[in-house]
C-alpha cells in the first residue's frame, strides 16, 4: 500500500465549525478575527492591513473639521465589510458541511 493511498472506508475529518452568530459577534468585537475563526488567516490579516491603510489614507486626505468617523472612513468601511464577510463565510460553511438541515421543498 502506498503512502498516498488511504485505506478504504476512512474519511477526512470535517473542518472545525463555529456557529455563524458566534463568528458574527467575534468579528464585531475583534476586527479580522472572524476570518481567523473561519480558517482564513491570511484573509483576516489582509482585512486588518487594509483597515489600517485606508484609515491612514482617509485621515490624511480629510481636514480637521471632519468628524472622527469621517477622518477614518476608509478603515471603518473595510471593518464593516470584514464583519459581513466573516458572517457570510461562517453561514456558508455551516450549511454546506451539514450542521443545519435545509428545509425540504414541496
């Protein structure tokens, strides 16, 4: 038997799944960690990097008369997208890997 062959009847372990609402709460509280909970570490790192980068860019392209939210609008925009992204991937994986049964269609 080759090292690359698997014995018949064995299956791969399913990926570690977390409930989508738990991932949503984690993503809201800790930016980028929702992607890490979905086993997408590089994506989480990219989200955090773009939050900092776009926050920095919008800070230096606005005037002091703008509000705090306006000064860091680029970072907040990526933060909002990262929350939605983490939830959608968690929900997709939750349904795809069978933790939730889809309703039967008539």
